[in-house]
C-alpha cells in the first residue's frame, strides 16, 4: 500500500516512511494513557447506562408477564432479553478493546524507553572503550574492534 495522495486507499500522508526520523513524546503518551484509563475506569464503574448497570438491573428488564400472557408478549420479552444480552456483550467487548488500546500505548512508551536506554548504554560503552585505548570493555566479544552490542 502506498501513501495516500488525497484520493484515499493508502496510508495517511503524515505517516513516516522507513528511515524517517521518528520522535516519541513518552510523557505525552503517558498522559494520554492516564486520561484514557480514567475514562475507562468511569465506564467500568457503576453509572447509569454502564455495563454494570445493565448487568445488575437485569431483573428490572421488561418481564414477560407485564406484556401479557399471550404468544406475542412472550416473544417480545424474549426479544428484549436477547437484545440486552447482545448489547451487554458488545459493550463488554468495547471495554476490552479500550483496555487493549491503553495497554498498547503503554507498551509503546516502555519499548521506546528501553530502546533509548540501550542506545545510551551502547554509546557509553563505545565512549569508554575509545578513552581506554581502543580495546573492548570487559565482557566484549573481541574479534577486531567490533563487538555485538
């Protein structure tokens, strides 16, 4: 797939290509994840219209006997029960997906932090090796000046 030149069907225009410099603002991502988590916690709470509200008030759904003791009433009550169940399942899946988005953001933050830490550590080892006369530091792989870092 190619970058979108405005006609649709491709990647967004501002998506970086391989080799482009990418900078990640970890603090901003942490703040976004924190705000999303607060929103998710509210959705997971017991509020009017929440999943817990829907599940806890199952007994208050339209009972079959309130619709009359005839086939149409029983069928409507059954339809309502199935609809509530489907809505609850969809809502639950949404909440799970929402949590996965938050987890993905935090994994991105942690991955970039580990990569930056590893780069800084490698640079420090290279700097120390260059100052001590050009050899490998203890524990290096040897072999003519290139170690596996």
